[in-house]
C-alpha cells in the first residue's frame, strides 16, 4: 500500500493555515473479507503516528453492517478531530451483491456529517467542514444542491463520497473537496502514459488532485475493495495533505 505526504498549494489559503496537515482516508468497506482490512488498520495506525490537525474520511465505511464493531474500533484510534461521510455502500446503493444497508447515525469520537457541517477554529482561523449524504447524487442527478452546504468561514472543506460533486460546485463556496469512491479503478491495466481502469472506464476523476474554477479536490484511491477482494495496479492509499499558501 501507499502512505504518502502531499504538499498542496491552495489559492487564498490564510497564511495562518500554511502547513496545516489533513490525513485523508476512504473506502474501508468493512464487513466482507478483503485485504483492505489490513490496509485500513495500517493506515489508521500511520495516521495516529502522524498526529495531523484533522482527519477526513470520505465514505464507504461499511459494505455490510457486521463490520460496524471493527469500524468503531478503528475510528477510536484515529487522531481528533476526525470527520466522516457515508458512501453508497453504506446505504446499499450499489450493484455489489455483498452490499447491505447499515444504520450508522453517529460515529463517535469521529463526527459523522450528513448534509450538515461543523465550524472549527484552528490556528486562530474559522474552518467550516461540511459533509454530503450519499444520496446527494443518484444516477448522475443531484438531489441536494451541494452549494447549499457552504457557510461563511476563513476556509471551507467539503467531504463527499462522489468526485463528480466538483462539477456541481460554484466558485467561492468551498476551497477544498475530499472524495473517494473510485478505488483508482481497483483493477487496472497500465500502459505508457496512463492506465485503463476497468471499474470506471469513463470517469475523469480517478485519484489524485484536480483543480477547477470552483475548488481544489483530492480523490483518494481508498483502502478496501468491492465485488472482488483484489486490487491490481491500483494500490490502497492513505494520504496526508500539507496545505500551502499559493505564491503570488
């Protein structure tokens, strides 16, 4: 698996937040046999050792509700504050035959965000962190306007399981978006200059950093698996982003 530190330059980042560290985790898919279980625990221990300012978890926590006790144990060792959203597998909105709906309503000591948010103060600046429910986008159609989750703050973060939320954001609403869902294709065929991602052949946002006029987004390759307990050319990943003020 890949544990990495990534410096991320952000336009308009308040100077007090330069160097702020956020660990991004995603797609545990607990509740079914998978090598992602070991990867997720490895990532959680690594996150605890890093002691970041914030932990963001972008959904698909459970594929089956029997994984909830393990999920709660893992969340219990993460640094705080930690914030999470649900993904489509958490509510069984998936073609995966193993997916069963879970009934997560809270995830203490992490804060589970479902179309709401929290205002934090870090380094003397107000940070708004909002999270979208996985029903935000169903069959490529928005059911909730993600822009409605924005609030006035010095810096704003949106957690959404689906990367395509970036196309629906208006400039000035959010500065940074965390997403997952894609698994970097999970099973991929490398070729010169890129790779063919079999799980999501036509998607534009597969893994890494993407920028638009509206916001900067980090898409995690995630830690678990769906359908089959296998990854190929799509390593599980946990990332610590170090925010940097853009040079003028």
